[in-house]
C-alpha cells in the first residue's frame, strides 16, 4: 500500500496537466473495483454514502463521515478526494477543526462547498464562505499543506444559475487558498469555458452526472482538468436494484440476466 505522502504527491501531479476522470465510489467494494479498472484517483460522494446508510444526502454526522473516509483510504492505494460537504462546522473555527480531522484520515484532497442548508438563503454570503475556506486552508497548512483543497460554488447546483456570481465566488475562493475550483451544475460549454478562463491557472473540476453530458475529451478541450460523477454511479446501482426488485415483486426474474456473476465479484474482491 502506497504511503499517504506518496498518494498526495501523485494526486497533486494529476492536476498539473491534462484531464482525468475521478469516479465516486460509495463504499469499500465499489472503491476497490474502480481501482482495478485503472483509475488514478477516486472521490467520495456524500449522497452515495448516505443512500447506502439509508439516509438522505446531508443527514450523516461528521463522525460517521470521518469513519467512512478512513475506510475509503484503507480500501485502495489510490488517492482519495473527500466530499466534505460544507465543512461540518457552524463557524470558521469549527470548520478548521473538522478539516484537521479529515486530513488525519489520510485523504489526498477534500472539498468544501458554500451551501448553507438554509432554503431561504441556500448559498452562504460570500465573506462568510471565504472565511470558512481560509480556515480550511490554515488547517491543511498546519498539517503539512500537502492535502489538496477544493472549493465548491453551489449556485448552479442549487437552482441559482448566476454565472457572474459563481465566477466571483470561485476567484475569491482561489485567493483564499483553494487549489482546485468546482461549480457543480455547469452544463453549457460557454459557461464551463468562462469558469476555466476566469480562475486560470487553477485547475477546474467538472461534474458530469447525467446522460448527454460532455465526453472526457470534450471537457479537456474546454480546459477542464478533472471530471467527477458525484452520486451517478451509486444512482446507476440503485436504479438496477430497483428495476430488478420491482420485477421480483411482479414474479419475474429476467433482470438477473444483467447481474455481475458472484464468482467474478468474489475473485475481484478476494484478498
């Protein structure tokens, strides 16, 4: 198993040039299978993990999330980027404390989003979001500084497609110390290109979580450095499960024809 220092070094190097896919497993089994497919890094998914625990996204505690991160880091030799939601802290100091705990799990990177959880004001005020990012940066630096900090601007994801404000936020987050910028929900090529240009030379993460999105090559041509899929792989698994279960409820078992053979799963996961 590669050292945590080596994984973090390799993860940073991936962001220096080109464009790479970073899929999102939701448990140790899915992480190990993805590692066997040749991916260079993986990222956790708060939604995928929450669903596997019978919860809605955002319902799990910091403690359960940290334990999940430890399990995912132990699952494979790949660098792991943590979906650390909004930082698990009511204020900047609490975010710093939580980020220090996340770094201690061995993750190679972690993302902090500016969602507030308040339906009346779903995106945090800019200065408050910047203060939380600065606190996260300070916590990472205090631990050695080699963990990648990803800042997420949630406007588009939360139904507020304000490109100007999104760019303003991403630039502010870069100035606050973010190593990589991320605005989930971007779909239009011109919006993606505008974000890439606005925060250059910082790398940009693009979320592709639905059919009909850009290919990896198309994203690379726009200057995107990495492509994640969020909870999409987990949703694919749940979709297949529900279809098969609904067939069983109707007395049919045809969906089992598409199932992965147990012998193959045993062979792939044997250790």
